[in-house]
C-alpha cells in the first residue's frame, strides 16, 4: 500500500521518502536472504543461515534500535501515536527473538520456517512504520522528521557497505538481483529450478527501485535471479550498470510482447 503523506515541510517530505526507500531496500535484501535459506533447506543451509543472521544483526536490528531512539519517543508522545508505538516496540522484541530462532533452529526446515516468519513479521512492521508512524510525525507541527533523523546516515538512505544512491524518481522499471538458490520471493511467484524469480509488476512503483536494489545488494557471486516485467526495462539496465559496473551479466529469457523475463547473474 502506498499512502499519501502530508508533511509540514519539504525537508520532512524528503526525510520520509528517504526512510521509506531505505525500508524498501532492507525488504529486498531480506527477501533474497530468506529465498537463499529456503533453497538451501534441503541441503546444507549453514552458510545461508549465517548470512541471514549476520545481516539481521548488523543491519536490521541496529536500524530498529536507532529508530527507537529517534522516531519512537516523538511519536509515542503524541496521543494518536502512543498505542501504535507500544505495538511497534513489541514487534521489535519479536523480530529480535525471531532472528535468534533462525540462528538456533535445530533443523534446516526449522531455520527456513523461522526465516520466512521473520520476513512476514518485518513486512507487517514496515507497513505500520511507512503508512502510520511516519505520516503521523510528518504531519505534526511539533516535530520534524528531518531533525529527528539528523546525523543518522543509515536511516536517511545510507547503508553501510553499500556505496550507492537509490534512483527512485527515475520512473524506470527496477529489477532485482539474487542471492543464490531458487526459492519463492514475497510476491508469491513460483520459482523455476536454479533461480528465484521476482515479478516487479507487483511492487509499488514508489518503492520499486529501492526494493530491487536491496535484492541486488544481497546477490552472491555466481548466483542468478530472474525478473518479470510488463515492458522492456532498458533504462533500469543502464542504472544497474552505473550503480554496480560490470557486476551482473544480463540475459533476456523472454522479450515480450506481453512479458519480459530477464536473468541477472552476478559474476564470480
């Protein structure tokens, strides 16, 4: 769902967009990490599990803790936000516990199930943050989202280890890359053997690029991901090349007239 956010200033509007895009990037990363874990659940999932847990502890959990120190106190001080913040704090506790479950699962199937549950919980949590908490703060004359996030580079669109920008305003179709393995992603597409597939048509346009680039950031060398689009995403191919020069080999598997299927393979 894409909500219209009324902001008290242009700086706040830009801050809200930056946080929303960063959330989308994180969703893309998590989707591919979970897909990798699901694909490996029938074999040796140790490496896939370790990647997911490491990302969660180094990116997801610190992001949540940073927001608890910045956005949540302000929103919780508003009458309309108190119960919402209490619920979201409880979800943070559940997210951390779910990461622990992934790490400590006794079987590959258990780890994969916990990973999928983590992904579902995070998606619900981000919906609340994007569609309720951020608009509440942006509309409040007593708070500035930009000021609340001042100095927090990670929340304002930066991402440690990723030296890139999110061209979310270009209007081009964004496309995903992959970690490795073949498993279904959040869109519900059934993946063919070998590579997961992502239908970019189901991703809201406002967060499409950030979501896909997050998935690209999670791709492992030698891995591949198919994307499905309803038009030829030529502008996006140029963006991918500019963002990560030479990292992906691009192969058209289907070139219209209705569907376009493109395979991104990360060079080893």
